[in-house]
């Protein structure tokens, strides 16, 4: 049960700026790949199977990177004074 609480806490906590930008990039790539795939199916473009496979991998990769970036959090730990 503590894993679920920790995941919820991380999901709702503040995300570092680098990971916010990484998440935004993942969303952009995933949305673009999805748009290409949907356009191919809707308009019957008959794109190459290689392009469609790349889109599938980009969608999967973007989802993984986006969730991982969302689960990072800013630690409010002060460095030790020497």
C-alpha cells in the first residue's frame, strides 16, 4: 500500500524544470506520431509500414518518458554546512 501512496505523492509534487520540458517534448512527439498514424488510417494514405512502426515505437516511448518525468520530484533537502 505504501507504493501507491508514494506514487500519488510523487505525481502531485512539484516537478523539476528539466523534467517539465522533457515531459512536454514527450507529449509533442507522442501527439505527432499519433496524428500521423490516425491520418494514415482515416485518409488511407498507405504510408510505408516502417513509418507506421516508428510511430508505434514513438508513442510507446513518449508515454514511458512522460510518466517517468511526471514522477520525478523536487527534494527540499538543504545541503550540509561545512
